C-alpha cells in the first residue's frame, strides 16, 4: 500500500519530532546532518573506487567492476545534488568547483551502461514488432551482460553472441534482422568507445583531483559558520517547489491521453537535435532526483518510502530510455545506402519508441495526480 508523503508542516500528517541529537536542533535537521550525509556518501565513493581498482583489470572480477562503477556514479550524483540543494550552507568556491567535476564523472561512467541497455531495448522491440517471440529474459540479460563484461577483458570489444539470440534473429523479417545487425554494430562501437573513455577518465589527473577532494570530504565538510544552527528544511522544501513548478509547466493535459499524435512531429526531420517535447520532461526527472536526495539528507536514519514518488521516478526513467532509443533508431536510419526494408524497419522502431515515450508520460501523469510534493 502506498505510504502517504509526510509534510511536517501539517499537524495531521507530521510525525512526532525526534529528540534532538547530532545534527538536530530542537528536532530540526541542521548543517551537521548535511555534513554527516556528505561524509557518508564520500565514504561510499571511496569504497566503490577501491573495489573498482581491485576488480577492474581482472577477468573474473568484471561484474564486480561494473557494480563498483555504478556505486561510484550513485555516490557522485548524491554528493553533487546535495551540494546544489544546500549550497548556501557550504563554502561557495569549493562547492561550485566540485559540482561540475562530479557531474562530469557520473556522466562519463554512465555512457557504457547506457549503450548496452539501449541496444537491449531496441533488439527486444524489434523482435516484438516483427511478430517473433522475444528474447527469453535470461538470454537477453546474458547477451547484454556479455557485452558489458567483455568490455573489461583484453580484446573484448565485440558482443558475445548466444545460440538463443542467433536463432531468434533468424525468425525476424529481413528488414528487421538487418536493422538489428546495424544497431548492434553502431551501439557496440559506441559502447566500446564509451568504455575507453571511462578508462581514460579514471586514469586522468582530472579524476585523481576529484578523488582527492572526495577523500578530504569524507573527514571534513566545508560548511559555512552559520550552517551549524541552520534548519535544512527550507532549502529542501525549495527543491520540492522547483520540482512542482516544473511539473506544472508540463503539458499534463496532453499527457493525460494515451495517444499523442504530436509525439511523431519532426520524426522525419533530418535534424539530429533532440525531440522538442523531451527537454522539459528530462528536466523534471533531474529535479525529482534532487528532491529525493534532499529527503535523504533530512532523514539520516532512513527516508520514508513514498511509493508514488518512486513510481513517478520510474516513469521518467522509462521516458528517458525510450527517448534515447528512438533517437538511436533515427540515427541508424540516416546511415547511407541502407536497404529500403532496413530503413522501413528502423522507422517503425522509431515510431514504436516514441509511443513508448508517450506511454511513460501517461504513467507519470497518472502517478502525479495521486500525490502532492510537500515540504520534506
């Protein structure tokens, strides 16, 4: 059952204030709570970095290396997001220098996984659209997992085929099969480049400078003198208000219908710019993430789970995935001298993913109608 999102300013829903403790003044979380959260995330970052260094070059540790990279991204995002939300309580020069570096690291490490996940999504969609049976879940995961794991091994630049995947591809129409092969070549190449970029980044002086600053953060947080007694809740509430304002600006009336013909506008344009409708939705996704991180800071002992908020976030993640998959299909369709049947299959695939975008917007709209983001 969905748990109601609590608003401490509402006497009807607010929990009793806990006894003042470390990081709390009169029951209100203060700068010490922020410092404790940042130290904890910095420690997680350093732990993930150590695990990545221990497993990154070993063939048997490639899966652990992928998990370590994911943990690095997760900690980097939370530190960066907290520096943004609570920046008035932190040393301004240090914070403004740190945030873009963490964003660079998180974005760089995410590229390889994004390419593998995009390829999996598109191949499964091709099988579904062609009328053949989809990849069995285990085989699909093994195929994509093999691509990620193979990237960490010597000479592992190509995909690892599976007998099931090969047999299933034979059931596709000719155009869909060629479209799948084209997407596999392009996205595997992109994944290999992303892997090389990540390795270069992790060995660069720029990354070592970031890691050194995070190591210092694990023991010393540069708070302003006023932060010790400052109440964190107004700054966290401002993050929720920015999210609410951004959602209000979305065309939720359009998203309230399961089919939006405007989703395919500019679908045949040669312009490779992102779809004009997507930007505001991507921004809401980022603001929702910042809102979640702010709640985590306020509740050091575990933020209350809001199932509806999580559902909204999942819908926005699906929106992002489908939008980027549609862009990859459109990019592949612009490949010179491909067969008409291949281009047609890619066009159908692009339209399918744009409708998946609309489905995600509809799901978000349905979720958002049931909740109101209040003061954390």
